[in-house]
C-alpha cells in the first residue's frame, strides 16, 4: 500500500463508526488537494475498503469496511515492525 493510500485509510479507521469528513482529511493530511483525495477515496471504495456517503456536492462521510479495518491493522503492524528493526539497527550502530 502506498503512503497516500495508507494515510487516507488510517484517517478513516481512526474516526471509527462516526466516519471521517472532508474536513478531517484536510486537517490530518496537510497539503492534500481535493481532486487527489476524491480519486483515492473512489479507488479505496471500489476495492471494498471504505464506504462513502455523499452529503452534498463536495461533502461526504467515509467509514471503513471490516476488510478495510483489517488492512489498516495489518499495515500498522508491518510498519511498526520495520520501525522497531530500524531502531535496533541504530542502537547497535551507536553501541559499536
């Protein structure tokens, strides 16, 4: 999963059953453009990771599907594993 997809999906997952709004994405992902966000949301929806409820022309509420929630959990574990390995490598190089 690329970084932008991960960031979008993780914002949705953190909001839980309440869902993420357009404003949530703009406050959490700095510098995101609406067009890029909408394209990514539609791609994630077509893959079955999220559900979008349109509340206006450019307004929406996004929630994760069970599959999307599992992907976020798996990706988080993988990224934490890589981070911990990197920390151990740095500690080992400093102790030498």
